[in-house]
């Protein structure tokens, strides 16, 4: 689906997607002070715990539910582009813009004489085994600015909202 085309009602926000992606790459403890469990990657993965050391005077209280985040090393790398803002749609797929790279042979460059941004459909529920499809680009003059980047994405009530930001 292209930006501004419709799909069914979304089930999750992009923030939820980011949390799911973080959980796919990390082991998260369930209670403060608990030790995370390592997830073996071929039996050889070592858990690296990200210390929770808020700076002095931090206005936010430490989480009572999450005591630490441990990186297992398990991950998947998808394509060679950045600025992904996926949003879940009611059809179970994710829809996202992307910028400055190549996805499935489709190139997107957010600056220069003919800037464009990409868009793609992401299929699957296993973060380590997703399929990227329906890739395309949207061209648009950034004048009077020097470039344009995706700055947000949301599928809601069957409409894909795709935000654009300009750079000077």
C-alpha cells in the first residue's frame, strides 16, 4: 500500500512496535532487582546488561517493573536504509516509510535535486524473520528546503498517515 491509501483499522501504535523490537533483541527482567535470563544464540551468546544509572537530579523515578535490560546479541538486519517509522495495521502487517538507502532494489535519497522517500510493507510476527515487500518511493520537491525526510507514520481507521519533515 502506498502512503495515503487505505487499509483496515490499526491494532497497535508505533510505540508498541518499538517495544516489541526491543524485546526481540533484549532480555528484559520482570521485577526491579531481578536478574535477566540469557537467551542462547547457538549456545554461545553472552548476556550484556545495560546498567541503570540515572544521572543525579533526574526528575523521573526508576521503574518498579523493569530492573535491567540485557542484550543477547540475537538480531536481524533488514536492508540498507534508515528512518523507519512502522505502524501496525488491522491486516496484521506493518507499514513504514524509509529514507537514505536501498530496500529491495528501490533507492530513496532524501536530499539533492530529486529527493524521494521510500515506503514498504513489513510482513510477519517473528522479528528475526520478517519479509519486506510492496516497496516504492514518492518523489517531491523540498523547495525552499534542502531535503525531506519521513517524520512519522500511523495507520488509523483504515488510513495510513505519513508525515514529512524538511531540512534546511
